[in-house]
C-alpha cells in the first residue's frame, strides 16, 4: 500500500510503498517506545492555589537563598514531560540541610506540598521530598515528539529496505544494534528537535528532503532551487507577519539563510557532471547525527553506544551519573557527534564484514564529516567536496530550521 503525505510547507511529497505484512514486520523488529498515557501528567497551571498535591518529578536545578530575616531556603526547578515546575523548601525544621544531600545525589523525586502563587506565578511549597530509586522511564519526565513514532519508524525502514544490499545491510545492522537508543534520543539540546524522538524525526526529515531532490524532480539542481524558492516565500511571510504585528521582536526562522543556500547551490554546481549516489546519501543521512547518541545525556539514557565503541573500557563511572534533563554529555562533548558518526560507521562495517569499496567508505565518511558545511558551524572539513555532501548539508540545514515552524513537534 502506498503511503502519501506531504512535508516542508506541503511542498515535498512523502511516498513509499509498504504492505501490511511488511509494516507489521518492521514494527516487530523495531518497536517504537511506549509513550505515557497522559493521565498522570501533572500540570501546575491547572491547580488552584492552596491545593495539596503529590507528584513525581525530575530535578532540573536548585539553589540556596536567604530570606530578609537571614534564614536559609531552597528554590528548586523540577520538570515533567509537560513543563517546568517551580518549588520552594523553607527551613522550618532543618529541612534544607536534610534535603540537600538528596538533591546532590538523586534526580527523580516524589514530592508533596501546597500550591502557592506570587506575582501571578504558581509554585509548590514542598512539605515532603523523597528520592525515587526504581526503574526510570524517560518519557515520564522529558518532552517528546507528538508525532506518530510508529509511522516514523515504518517510513524510515521503508526507505532503508529499498537500498542496494550492502547499504541496506549496513543500515539495518546499525539500527538493530542501537534501535532503542536511536528511537528515543533527542537531536539537540536547544535549537531543533530538542526532545525525545527528535533524532528519529530529524533523520526521516532529511530523507524526505533528499528523496525530493533526487527522485521527485528530473534535475537535482532545479529541485534545490525550488526548495530555496519555498524558503524565500516563507521568509517573506515572516517579514509581512511581523510588519502587521505589534510585536517587533519576532524571531525569524529563515533570516540569514537565503544567501547561504545559494552559496551551497553554487558549490553543488561544481559537480554538474556527477550523478548523485542515492544509496550513499540515504546511508549517510542515517549516520550523520547518530553520534548524538553519545554527545547528549538525559535521564534514563542507556550507555550501549559507549560499550559498542569502547568495549574494553571501564564504564562503571557512567552508572553513578546524576542524569537530569537533556544536556551535553560530559564525555561526548569532548569528541562531538560528527567524529563519533565516522567511528560508528567504521566499526559497523568491520564488525559486520560489509563489502564496500574504499571509495564508498570515504564518500559516506565525508558526508558525515561535512554535513555542517562550514568549520565555524562544526564541520570537520573546510567545505563539502562531493555532490552528495552538498545535498546532505542542504537537507540538514532545511530540516533543522523547518522544524521550528511546525505546530506539532
């Protein structure tokens, strides 16, 4: 059955064939993470002042303060998968000194308290705080994509299953090895796809854009120009909306992007006699951000990717981490997701004994290394040196910004 939808301001068609048998096989082999029902999500804004509450939360930050009477108290920020929650602990019976060691050691807490309001802002005055020490489910405490993870999974695997045998084997073995972590990982801390499931959604987004450039138009240069025209139209709409608005401090998603896109198109045109390798591009997209499995940390994150890359190392220290919200991994940030992507690629090829030419391995590696395009943006090379590298960068550039236009993350 052909699935047909659209993407990128309804400009890019999303088409792939998958029958019910294949669909069920994908879901069984790559099960999407189970999401919370939503019934137990605590929303502070829905609580009346004076209400007694009891809920489970993720610690985000805390700080000691002094009252005007020089008495110590704690201001605390917690999170659940809906929003941040402000709280306070007064030192009426030495609570501050009693709770500080717990806040230094644990991340998930069961709290009880009373809803208060000051300057139209609600918070919780905590009367009881206990660490939660059982198994942690990340989706209970962090924001996650509201898009259908099952459909994203089926779409991703449908694209991969159409690849040539060596590329297909590489991608499938990689997903089999890292699927759970890949399916829940964020793709960023702040700018785009900064929620659970973000990496899966971003990877599929790049494949949609690249497939439009390579498949749905006769000429990949004309396809890229059409995408740039869509961006120009969107930027004009942003400018006009701000002109009509009383708020003159709007953040423009597409500001300062047009010139860059045309420079990248010009770079692409240096390869006008080269036919892009579709298989290289789709495989490279899967690997372009896979290093973020190590670059970011978050509550409940597994450490299987560290074990995969460094099987002889002692990773016991990771088990004692105080994981919180989405942050830069203290080890991962020392290397970064781009070099990690090449490390994972190389090891997967070796481990699975996948037959690629030396040229193909370098083509995929280069696409990973150059997908940020510019050194000042984190690229490991000065500029893309292949038509595939330019197409992957342009797809990444467009998808990461388009993400911020969508109403449903």
